[in-house]
C-alpha cells in the first residue's frame, strides 16, 4: 500500500465519518443511542458499517471487508452507548464542559477505530 493510497483511505474514512456522524445522523438516532438495543442507535452504527464496506472493498480487502465492517459497527455502537450513558448520568448538556469532553473522547475513539482499520489493512494488503 503506497503512502498516497493510505492518505486517500484516510480521507475516505474522514468523509464517511462526517456524513454518518454529523450530516446524516437524525435526532431519532441521537436521542436513542443511550438505550441498549434501540433501533435508533443500531441504525446509526449500521450507517457507519454500510459506508465503511465500500471503502474496504475499494482498498482491496475482499471478503474480510464484511467482518471488519461488523467490528466497526460493534465498536461504534458501544462507544456511542457508553458516551450517551455517561453524559446522561452526569446530567451534562451541550452547555456543560463535561458534555464536550465526553464528545471529544467519543470522537477520538471513533478516529482510533479508523487508525486500527488502516493498520490492519497495511498488514493484510
């Protein structure tokens, strides 16, 4: 994998994240991510996984792409679920610093997921 191709994949994951976490995430998804098994949180994580799949196929991963996308689904779902429950238990709202600290931790964790996926790709491709 060339450095240029790796940078392209980083860009694609960033674009995917922008779309899935900010542009296409509905209020129904946001308000229900903290309720275990609620379709809103599951749908949000599924959007991430579905958008990850073509990136992985483009990278040349093949059949294993489905497994990696499923792992991202699980990690994304649980990251959001944990963050939602922590901020709810603390009573944090967007006007509280704690809310933004946990939002930052949430986003950082999602970015670490992409780093892990890219590291995996550099090892198997």
